[in-house]
C-alpha cells in the first residue's frame, strides 16, 4: 500500500434506502426495474425462488444492493455520466462475504481515481437497508499506469451482509 | 398532454417530492426538493415507458434529472422532438 507519494486517499461512501420504495418499484416496473439495475448474480443472491420475487427479504436485499451501488458511486465521485447500475455489482461468496466488482465506466472511474481496494458492507432491517463503501485510492491517481485497463477493479471481500 | 405536463405527472407519481410538482419552477432542483437517487430511477423508467424510448448511458447522470427543464431537454433530445416554443 505504500506509494512513496504520501498517504493514500481514504474515501467513504454511505447510502440508505427505504425497503418499501424498492418494493414499490418492483411492483410498478417489474423486470424492467430489476434487470436495469441488478445483475444476474445479484438477483440470484437475493431471490428465494424463480421470477420476480415479492418477498420482504428479496426487496430488502435488493435495497441493500442499491445502497451499495450508491455508496460506491460516492467513492468513485463521477463527473459527467454515471456508470450503468449494473457496472457496479455486489458479489457474494460462499461464506456470505460481499465485495464489489466494477466494470465499464465504473472500472474507468476507479482507474482514474487510483483505486487500490474497495470494501463494502451491507445491512438491512425493516424499514431500511444501508451500505457503506470504503475505497483506498493511490495519491495522484492510477497507481498501475495504464496496465490495469480492464473490466474489473480490485475488490476486498471482507465485508458482509447482515 | 404536453411534454411538461407529462413530466410533472410522472414526478407526482414517482419522485416522492416534498413539494407539489405542479408548483415547482422548471429550473428548480428536484434533488433539493427531496427526490432521492432511487426515486430518480423510477422517474427514468416512467419517462421511458411514457415516451417509448430508453435513455442512453451517456445521459445517465444526475444533471439529466435535476430539474423539469433538464428532463424535458433530455426527453426531447432522445425522442428527436422539437423543443417548446
């Protein structure tokens, strides 16, 4: 983590989403909403069954993921067009730990910011879901020159979902 | 119904503003008026449904949805309709 150019830039993003608002969106827009905002992996992690789930746990989990995307955006600090929602994907491993995978414009923004790691924590308890994202950025921008121009940003999966 | 009337109707249904959308100045900041990021997604989806188009990624930015005038400009740009007046 030592850069030789001063202390890393620590960025924190937080967001709070009312679960009922996500439920209302699922009810109003159905698959247009969920498929525009969430990836297949995210939906798979949230679903308790097939199709558009209307269970409270599904909606709370979606709300937490929306909050995570917003929290990550606050770390990335986009100027101009924002990344597509699906460019910020909450990944969950077999142990239930969460991380963020960035692609497309989100990955470009991460590269410009010199993002070295990004950690996310999700939580939900009715009526709210929340997420905190913490990013460590290399002072002065991209620490890896242009060699990391890819579709994935480094993630740290030390977070979790409660 | 004009484009502006449709936008205000959608805002009334989806934006969860603290103020009546009918009384908001067309340049007034909708986020300052209480629209959350999540609510702006609903506004976006409702606009796409109403005007039968999809916002390109280049327009998915806060400024596209920050005011009635900005939304109108975005809708007219995507649909290719001439602006008011």
